C-alpha cells in the first residue's frame, strides 16, 4: 500500500523532508490542539473536529513554514528576506526572522487587515504598502528582492512553505485518522498541498477537500479545469485566500492531492465565523471559517461523517469582526 | 535543593502521583498551548505568556481532574458519580464518565451559566438544579450520594481533582521555567494547590500568585488569616470561583504553596476579558481573566517580569459575554 502511494504521488513535496521540517520548527507551533466540538454538531449534522492553529505567537499556521525558511536562510548565512503577504505570512516571517537575526521586509496591500500590519511592524519587520492588491504586492516584493539581493520568500511556490504547513498533516495522521474528510482553506495552496500530500501519502482513505470563497475562485477554477485560470479581481472578506493568479507548480501539486475543491458564499463564511464563536468559543478570521461554511452549504454531503476542519488563523480587525459576527463594538478600555 | 523542598512541602498532593495522573488523562486534555502574547504586553508592561486550557472538548481545565476520578471509579467497578458544580466540573465529569459507562449526576445552582448547563445535558448527564447558590448545590449533591450510594466527587477536596489540575504544573515546568510568576484563578483551590504544589516542588523560584474576585474572597481571606473564613454571599461574574466556604484541608495545602493571594475588582475582570479578546483573539470566561485583571491592578509589581497566566475556561453565555466585552448581540443565524 505504501509503495503504491509513493509511486502514484508525484508532488514537489517529500514526506521525509516534512518529517525533518518538524524537527526544526519551534515547538510552540507544533502539536496544536485537535479535538471534537460536539456543540457544533447539531447544527452541522456531522461529527466535527477542529485542528486549532491559532494558539501561538502569530495566531496562524504560517509560522510552520517560515520557521523552515528562516532556519535554512540562517544556516546559509543570509541576512535578509522579503515576502509579499496578506498579513499572516509576513507576521510569521517577521517572527521567525527576528529570532535568527534576519532583516525581514514585508510587502502588503494597503487594504490589508490593519491588525496584521500592526503585528508585522511590532515584530520589527520593515513594512511596505502597495496601492493595489496582493498580486501587486507580489510583484513589488520580487522587485525588492532583485534590487537588494535578498531572498524572496514566495508563499506556496517555495517548497518550505508547503512542507512546513504539511507538518499539520503529520499531526493529523499521528492522531490516528478516525475522520473521513479534512476541510482545508485554499488560497495560494501551501496549506492544501502540504496537508493534502501527507494525507494522500499516509492516510489515502481520507478525503481532502479544499474550500475557497466564491469571490476569489482562481485556484478552484484552475483545479477543476486542470490549467491555470486567473481572475480579474477578488472580492471576499477572507483576505488570507484572496489571490487571483495561481502558481502553475502549486496547481500541479494540488491536482495530485485534492479530492475536491469547493466554493462558498460570503454569507456562509460569516455564518461559520458566528458558529465557531457561539458554539466553540473560537475567534477566527474568515479564511479559518471556510470549512464550516462548506459543511453549511452541503449538509447532505457530510451527514453522519467525521470531518476535521483546520482553523488556520485568528488575526482579525476587532471592529470588522464584531460587524461580521453580528455584534456592534461598544466602548473599549 | 530537591531534598529541602521535599521536606518543606507537606501538602496532600504527591508529585509522583501527579506524574501518574498524566498517564491516565485522555491526551486531548494534555500538552495544551503555552505561548507568549506580545500583543498584550504594551498595555500590561510585562512579558505575558498564556497557558491555554480552553481548546478541548469541555473548554476548561477541569477534565484533567475528572479523567483521573472517572478512571479510578471505572477501575473499581463503580457505576455512578455525583458532583456539585458551577458548570465546568459537571461538564468535565459528564464527559469523562460518559466514556467509561458511568451514570453522572450534576447538581448546580439554577443561576448557573446556561451554556454550561446545556453542555452538561448534552453530555448525557442527569442535571439537578437547586434554588440557591453553589454551597447549596454542594449540600444537595452530598445528600444524593448518601441516598443513592454513589460516589460524591468533591472539587478541590478530592485529591484527584487537585492532582489532575496539577498536571498543568508539570507542563509548565517541562517547558523550562523562563517565567517569574504564575497567575492562577482561585476558587475552591484545586487548580491553585495543584499547580502550586508542582511549582513549589520542581521550580520553587517561580512565584505562585492566586487571584480571586473581590466579590468572592473567602479563600483569599482564609489564606491571609491562615484559618477558614466564610462569607455570607458571593457576588461576582466569575461564576467558576464563586465559593463561600473554603475546605480546611485545601486551605492547608494552599498555605504551603501560594506565595500570595490577591483580590481583583469586577471592572478589572471585564477589562481583562476584553484585552484577551481584542489582543489575543481569545474568548474566555470571567475566571480565566483573573490573571490579566491582577496585572492591570498592580502593573508596578509585574513591570518587566515574565508572567504566565492560566486561561482556565471559555464557557460563557454568548449574550452575557457580548455585554461584558462591550458589544451588543445582533441577529444570529
């Protein structure tokens, strides 16, 4: 069985390197909670477990990847790194770089979540804002890297970002897969290809389902058509997954490991955020509610099954969050 | 040094039994996140790490104790157990008992947090409400146990509840105590004596500070006067720590392990809840904000130090929570 999987699975990722990644990532990001949330289940009609990636110093899973990247850079004597980010990768790279003496530059859209930008600054990174969306930030980051000769960290393209995220998959497998499906937020693809690779390699019976907002569907359309499909715009509150130009190599990997890719409406994302707050006591950013949104939109598909949803981030602007979950902010201390 | 501590530390708790407890507790409750929350620090003036006890099936630390209790009961062929609870112990005992075929009865005040009562029912426990406070529930639970011949589980008095909670202390010590003080919510005393015992046994240089609401100060007054002091009433939103009649044996232990016990105002508890929501993305129940409240009320004491606060529970009524943190609930799906 193992042999057959090894033969069939031809992604850029390597299971042994993923195991090695687990040994270089700061333990504060590893061994995250995985637990059943029965209070969610009556409304969802299936067994739901949460893999919680928010209880760490950067409140998202992204540091699993940046720990690998920054560790390699430091080992190789690099001094600086630059990345484009909607906010979570930048915050994670700033955290990982700071501990290793790296100068980190993050390029972000000026429309990015303010709380994410504030945290990037607080972690001593240089922050540069572009007057456009994430794709423009990617172009600008590449230009800075060329000009300054610093390492460009490209989310999802750089294999370390995928293999770092893939350590979540190892933890899911180690927990003994009693679940039938894993719901994974799909943006650039690092999380989906990473976790998907490990599941297909070590627990191929588990269904790997990627979830993307209907307002930012480029990678899902690409997966369905088996070729890169770009979009002219992205319109979603799920800022962490709002790309428009899928990376061909990442798509190729995703085609190997994803059993399905589904699109969900904004209203479902918001309903998912509310449910996670009301019934699980979890504050999550929109991207982290995509899994619950997918269940809400297709209860029949999941009825009676055991589903794991990866709660991948909790960096939100407080006012926007209260607006989404249906409460208005009052006076704050 | 170890010898000296062993000689000096004369609590009912036993470090080796606590290590053994760790082996019988369901792993879903162990190895909880411990991480620094830098976003909290500018407002608090010290380094703050969170030990997060809410990301598990019962959203509080209480199952560490009930796992030990229920395991022993099942091993001894018991069929039923009863406890009084403000809600978290009852939920945890229901969870631990359900998995071991025990019939669990929980007695609670009819003024208890509705969300906690709902979860107790959902976990197949029998719930009995009394028209009074937690002390009346304790009396009623004892009467039921006598009448039915079932095991009465008494929070903080039963050594298993303390030694289960004490496994948090082992995890704090294992993480390598880089911190100067640990802030622990003080109610009946299981958490404080448990964690305090381990810290005093294995990391005696760490300051053990208990925090209780000014509106429910019985145990703190007892600790200060070194004798049991009861109060006529308890008035606090921190329902999990609202006892009025300290247990002598637990007080004796607390006198051995606590370096200090402080009282905080309701406004500080609410401010602490808000800060944990706004800056750490954590929904917590009032008891879990006591540590932050203590820092807010005495910034000078903690200035420049590294403090760990145990976030011990997140079971809140959604509407009350929104009221406390300054947001009003809107329409919900």
